[in-house]
C-alpha cells in the first residue's frame, strides 16, 4: 500500500563501489543535472493512465487488474527513464562505433528513443571475445541505469498510494464500490479529527485532573478511563493527515476481509495489527521522502512540480535522502521518539477500525417475507462477531454478504509492492551481514523473522570475517547473468490472452458467483451443505484469481525486461539455503517462470553439450529414471515430434509432444534451443544459452546415507556407481509390496485390501519428507490423500492408511538404518539442549528459559533455530480484547519444536553448504551456475564438468565425520549448561547429591531449590576461574551438587536414561551427550565415480 522506509546511499558512495572507472564520464546521462525537464523526459506518475513500457514488439498482456498492471509498469518505466530520452542510445552507439563493432546500428540511430534489445544485438557479434567486449560497454552505464530503475520502484509504490487515495475521493462512480468508499471517507475523516481533538484535550488536562480531585469529580470514571486510554494511541493519530489515516484503514479493512474466507472473516487481531503497521510504514516513508528532505532549498522549489520525480533520481537528491534517513534514525524530533510496539499498533488500529464499523454502510435489498415487496435499507458493510476456533472464541470482522459479491466483481486491486525487481547490473558484492545486493536498498544477507539471536550471531560471524566463503558463493550466484526467453514468452502470452485454462495457466474468473441460499425452513443439514458449497466456490474463485494475478505480474515483468541483461541478488535463510531476493520473477518460480529465462552469455554446444541438451529434454519430458544413453536415444527417436512442437506449439489439430511432458514449458524452451542447433550444418557449433539441469536424488537422504554410512541406502540414492539410476521411491514401494504379500499369505485383511494399489506415487511424498521430520500423523495424512486421489473406498481409508504408513516407515528404516539412528541422535541431542538450563548470576532468571539449538555449518555460518514459545498478552481496545505477541521479546524455547526441527534443519544446512561449495568451485573454473533447491544449472557444454565438481564437493564435505564434529561443537558451546535427568532412588550419584543438598539445607536454614543449586554452582565456577589464588581455593572448598558429581567422575548412562518420564527422582547434572551412532561401511569416496549422483 505504501513504500517501506528504505535506506538510500549517496551517489558518492555508489560510484566509489563501481569497478569501472570509465563510468563517471557518462554520469551526466542519468543525474538529471544541466538539462531541462523536457530534455530529460521527466513525467508525473498517474495511475489513471496506463504507462507505456517499451517491450521490443512483444504483444500486449491481457491484465487481471488494471491497477496492478500499472503499478508493475510504473516500476518498469525505470528501464525507459534509463534511456534518458535517447541520450543513452546516442552515447551507446557512439562508443560501439568508436570501438568499430561489426554491427548495423542504423535502426537505433534512426529511433534513439526506442528500446534496444541488447540480447539480440549482442548475439549478432561473431565471436565470444566481441560479445564480452560488448558487455564491458554495457557495464559503463549499468550501475546508473540500475539506480534509476530502483528509484522507479519506489515511485511506483507511492503512485499506487496516491491512486488508492483518489479512488476513495471519486464521486463519479454511482452504485459502485467507489461511491461507497467516497461516502465512508467523507464520514470517517470528521470522526478521526474528533479523536485527535479528544486526545489533545486529554493530553492537556488529564494530569491536572488527577492532581485536582475537585476537577476530577466533574468527569465520570468512564470518561477518565477513556481519556487515559487515548493518551496511549493518540500521539500516533497526529503523525498523518486524517484523510490519509482514513484511506489506510479503509483499504486495509477491505483487503483483509476480501482475502479472508468469506464465512470465517478476518481476525480482529491481524486486522488491527496490519492497520497499525501500514500507518507506521507510511509515517516513516513520509518523514524520509517529505519532511526531512524539506531542508533542501532546491527540493523545496521543485517538490510540487513536474521535476520532482526526475530530481529524486539525481545525485543531489540521493545525498539529501541519505542524510535525512540518518537523522530519522537518530530521532531528533518529538514524533520520532514515539515507540511503535505491538500494543501501540493494536490500540491505534482498533480505534480506527471501530470508526469504520460506525460509518461503513451499504444499500441492501430484500424481499419482505409477508408482503413479498422489495425493500431497501442501509446495513453495515463490516460487522464484528466471534467464530469458534479450537474450542475457543476468536473475534473476526466479516463483510456484508451482498457487498462481498460486489467486491468480488469490482474488488480493489490488492496491489503489488514491486520494490525488488531483477537488477540490470551486477549486484553489490556481499561484504558483511547488511551490505550487498541492491545499490540503493538496504538488504540483509540472512532472512530472519523476529530472531534477535540469529541476527546477532550472523553479525558477529561477519565482523570476524568467518562468512567469506558464504559471501563468495552468494556473490557468484548473483553474478550469473540472465535474459528473457522471447520465443517462449510470445507463446505464453498468446495462451494467456485467450483467458482459457491451459496447463499451469489458470482461466479468467471475473466474479464470485455463490449458489442461492437454502429455502425457508431448510434443515440443518441443508444449511450446512449450502455453507460448504459457498466455501468451495469462494476457495476456487480465490485460488484462480490469486494464481492469475501472480502469473500476470511475472509475465509483465518479463515483457518489460525483454532484451535486458538481468541479475538476481541472493540471500540465505536461517539454515543457509540461498534464494533470489526479487520475489516475483526469478528462476525459482514454477515451470512457466523457469521456461522464461536463459543465460545471457552463450557457449558453444560441442559434442558433449549437444548430448546433454538432448538428455535434458528427455528429463523434462519425465523419463529421468533410465540410463543416460537411453535418454539421448529417446530424443533422437522422437526428434520429428519435438521439432513439430517447436514449429507450431499451439496447433490444436495435432497432439503436440510438448503438452505431454512433465514440465511442458521448460520442455518447449529446450526443444526450441535444440531446433535452432539442428538448423546449422554442424549443430555442435551452435552457441547455446539454455540452462541444463542436474537434479539430485532425494538430497536429504543422500546426506543421511553419507552421514550414517548406509550401503543399501547409498545405493538407492545413487551414491554408489551403477549402470542404471536407482530410484529410492520405487525401492520403498517394492519393499512395502513384499510386506503386503507376506501379510496377504497370512490372511491379514488390510493387506488384502491394498495389495493392488501399491505404487511409487503412493509412497513418494512420505519417503521424501521422512528425512525432513514428517510425523507419523503427517505421513498418514499424506497417504490418505493419495488414496482419495485414486478414489479409494473412503470407509476403509482410515484403517489402511495406518497400515500402509507403518510399512512405509518400516521399509525406510530398513534401507537407511544408520541414517535413522543418526536422526534419532539429532533429535535427542536437541531435546537435551533445549531442556538444559544455563548458569546465570541473575537471581530473578527463569530457570525454564532454556537454550536454543545453535550450530555452525562447515562454511562458518551460525544457525540458530528460531522456535520459541508464543507469549501473548491481552490488550484492551475499543473493538474487543486482543491477544498479541511482541516478536522482539525474548521468550522461552519451544523444546518440542527444537527437537523435531533440528534433524531436518541440520540436513538442510548441509545441503546448502554443498551448494555453496559447488558454486564457489564452479566460479573458480569459469562455469555459469544457478541453483534451484536440489537442481543445479549450467551451460550444456559444462554439465560434465559441473557434475564432477558436485561429486568432488560432496566427498569433500562428507570425508570429515560431520556428526562427530557437531557433537564436539555442542559439548564446547553448552559445556556450562546443566540438565535435569531422571534417576533411580538407589543410584549412588543421586544418594551423594541428596547428602550435599542436606548440607546446603542446613547452611541456608531452609529447603533448597533448583535455583539455589544453579546459583551455588555459578559462584563456585566464578571463583575457580577468577585467577585469584585465594578465590580459587575458596571455590575448591565449596560443595555443590555438581561438584559432588565431578568428584565421582559421574557420567550419564544414556542407555538406561528415561527422558520421557516426569515422575520419580530427578537431579541436575553437567551437560552431556550420548556417543554418536557408529557409521556403516559405505565409503563416500566412491561418489566420485557415480554418474547418477546428480543427473
């Protein structure tokens, strides 16, 4: 809705980080200085007019939402602005001619304001050397053009805000949402002004009221409490104009209610928090982009003129904004000293929501059941009620049913904050935890959600220069250059514009049509069925609309960036897995999105590359479980059908082969590349830009098999060389079949019921997720869903799903015995850590605070599991009491989630480490590299080299005993923790500890607590580590429950330890972990020879 508060770096800082010194001589093309407005092509953003995006003759896209389309297009006008009314093209052509590039530039010179398809122009150059030199020329302008593009995304967000505001004031839309919104806005603004007046009155008088009882008596207790309440949220009401506050609350109320289940409504807690959050965002944005930069006389002169947008792109404005942002952080003014916490946001949001509930009315028409006459009346557009959720009541706000139908047809666009588009220059290299990626927007190297611990650990690791390999890997991923696949884009747009459902492209659904209500006197069952039917229709409408909106944005971005050189800056999640920062268009998208991207730089196919391109096509078709030679042969045998698909992919009179593929759009893209190569006399000479994938075989199980040394498991996930690829899912399905056949012979009824339905597909999801900690209940639900998909008898699903889940788990454990022992060790270690207590001198410390599970990846990245208990507090608001959580408040760990989450998270971190090691090695050898989870991409000619690197780095990672390394880290990191264990009453250690407790009880004169034990041990260790001989001697003489155990050389017998019981004697012991499971006989070095490890 409104732009985020983003840090803008100065032009000086920007240019100091640009590697090419020739850039500065071209800065005048972009800084907006020394030329007139007309010369610079400055424009005002008006979302009532669809902006033109020069898209290299690409067909117009039929948009889902005109407003959303305009927002995306306004973001993309940064591409046009970067041409600076033809000045860029003229300078660009001049350099190319000076350097004598063998290119026909006459069309560009004749149309200097027309967009240049740099990708096609570059590929006309005859040699790789000339193409690289062409890239160097582009680099002269790239950073400045990127800066303009990033500023345009900010401008577009503000233009969306201004448009939404104008919508609410629009009086020209009779009997439409616009008319209602205008009416509500007119009624709401005076109420907000009244709230502000009452706050000012309370602020001036409440303290004097409380000092003077006589004055206080003039007011009722209700009024006094009401004024006191206004002092909590009133200051925030004064930060924006009432019109803007009204706009925010109306739009956010509509958005939340319209996107929620029409029957369940929007949670009041979520809604009021969102209202408060968006007001905070707008306050911060307005302070940076308006008030604080008003100090600039230059800005004051042009702020309200057409030069405003162009000025914001100038070096002067960038510097001013940065200075203003620093002052904002410092908070020199009274309004900046306000603390935006969860309570403040909720009270503010609830105050404004209560006003909306008062004024928002809509016309409704109903038939009088007695007279049959149609009658019209005003009804609330929103109403507050309660829904039963998990045996409790939750406050919700719902839309009027009739108004919801109208909103379904005319609904306001939810908007898209296109703040992160693909970059058109190389991303700023990561050098620390918060410096890298975009040029003007502050980014964090790790995506953390309210995890103070994780941020602190990453920052410390970065400051200590321990993340260099992580930064290097992310920089290499970000430096991979891409281009939009124009051939595939044209086909997709043709299909899209028909509005019909086609493969992954959803159909157009213009309006939500709900079934008519049940007749008068309908039974409870009939009313319930009607409710379910309405919910089903609503869900279907929301699904298709959401899918179409999402794809609409992706296609519009792709269309606007045709011919450009693109880069995707990357960051990591808390486990170290790398993801592109721009969310809407990147290579991690679905099949459609992936098909739209090719590498900017091409490489000659060669004999090996042509072979791998064919294998890649076969893989995309779905035949990836046969030997490589058979995959190549499959393409050769079907080459006529493949080429037929390329020639006329949308020919409805024939059954096109590409439509039968598992990944049809990527199959079509690769087939187009192959057809172009085959048109050459020597196809191996073709310069290919198509990424070719190498996919792992259930990567999690590959890592577990290596960790546990499981020979059988390693064979099933292709760690051991073989002539044919193994398939772990088929192996498990076969094992389950064997168990079923055995049970059938014994006459077991469940086995007889399922003997004919055991397939690879039935067990695949459960096998895949078993390594990532799927629970028994979750696995049973997965199998139940598969049974429903094949229309299995619903009355038998509950019984047979339990039976099948047991057999699947049994089969997995049989194949991965060592892996499951390690998985159990991981979970146990995490449980012991999360239930341990730390020694703390603070006597008020909660001994149940406990500890998060923290470890360091082999590349030095610290990982902190974020699982802590949700601690809520009640906030009284004008709507209802709301339970809220403060995301930054330190909370107790969630021991259950810490234990269940650690095994999959540790394996995720290993997989991420393997990827980063591989990308660093590929970059050192000059290979292009992209990562999509367990799939790695490079040029066809480099697949053999990349595959070897993947194997080498996997072996390098697992040559060390990673579980033993982890155990040592835990023992060092948590050596000062104490854990409570169950013991028997006759255990000698327990008896000795009880005697020590009796001595401490006699000394304290009362029964000692666990906190006493902890504080006594803390004092003993403090004395022992003091360095003072006298204090050390005192420490040695102290007797604590822990010193008694140390004197006995006590160690926990984990074989007999009962960690699940809370009954019987318990005692504190120093933190210890059981021995790690023994590794099997599998030798990880054989992976180097495994062709199908990744294939």
